[in-house]
């Protein structure tokens, strides 16, 4: 199974990058999930609300349509600890908006442009993610 | 055309997150957990995604505007500030804690159960209050 995982990862990654390329070359916009969603939440993206909503709808619906074609386990294995989910959700929501990007915007779109800010942000959230696992899994044992 | 490009981009993004396994929080936490049972899948996803995007950025240098006529996003000033790093650190802590970032949180909503909904609700609340938090971060710098 592990041998196949990296192939599916690469295939899926190419699809994600192709999506970003369509958004950039078609609409002239950076495909960043937190920015597209966050702009609707805080009102800063009101003038481009239609393209944001269509993007998010397609992002939500497409995996649902693919599920019947899949025979493998698709469980997200998400924790059922609500305190962890709320704390993590708040941190992700606040952090990505303050930093103006997440894994897609800074990670995929920023690194591929050799953007200093994108690279620095990606290093910061990867290191913090690693620290998070050390603290919350190995030291505190809450996840 | 604008909405067709949006739908196509969202569909490719969602399909890519789904087939790559990036909506599985175990794989994401497995990548971040270098002291556990390390899972390298995320590196292949990132690498795979960066290839077509790098090509797309190269194309933007050969064209004056996007297909619908909107100018390409300008390059940000290469300045590393407190918002960028502080925000990214906060994001990374939450990302590791739940194994979800904004894209997969939306993509997995139809099959992620109650936990996925709770995470999304908290993330939306965080996004709603983020302008206030950003100002707090700025004023703490002014006071320092």
C-alpha cells in the first residue's frame, strides 16, 4: 500500500497544480484555499464572490462524486475530540488569514513562483506542524 | 468563462486532494510526525503540485494578462513580517493538531463526519475574527 501511496500522491499533486494553473492563467488569481474562503467570510472578497463560491462548490462536490468510484478506505480519521477540533480550527482560521495564505497559496503557488514570503511561510508552518506533533502527541498525548 | 475556470480549478483541486490522500488526517500528521511512523506522501503531493504551477508562472511572464483579461497578480514585496511568520506558526500548530488545512477541510466535508464539520465551523469563526487578531498583533509591536 505504501508503494502506491506516493504514486497517488504525485498524481493528486499534479491535479492540484493543474487546478492552480487554470485559476492563474484563466482568471489571473492565486489558488489559495484560505484566501478564497476567508475573503467571503470577512467581506474583503465581495466583488469576486461569484468566482469564489463556484470554486468552493466544485472543491466540495468533486470528491463526493468520486467516492462511488473508489473501493479504498477514504476515512479522514479525524479526531472526535471537540476541544482539539475547535482549538485547531481557530488556529488554522486565524493563522492562515493573518499570514495571508495556507498550504495551497503559500506552499504550492508561492514556492513555485520562488516567492520569498511563500517559502518563508511554508518553512514556518511545516516547522510549527512538526513541533505541534511533538508537543500534542509525544509530550501531552492529546492526539 | 470566469466561472468555468473557477469550477474547473476547484474540481481539479478537490479531485487532487482526494486521490492524493491528503484529506486523510493520518497521512498529514504522519508527514509532520518525524518522530513517529513517518509518511512521505505529502512531499510527493507538494512536488507534484509545484511542477504545473511553476510552468504556469513561467507562462505568465510571456503574456500580458490572464485569459479573461485580468492582470496577473503582482509579486509581493519580499518582506518577512510578523504577520507572515506569526500567522504561519499559528496555522502550523493547528494543522498538526487536527491534520487539516483549509483546502482538505472543505474537500472532505461530504465524508468527514461531525468532526470535519466542527473543525470547519471553528476555522470559519477564526477567519471571521482574524482582522481583529491581526490588529492586536500590530499594536503589540507598536507598544514594544
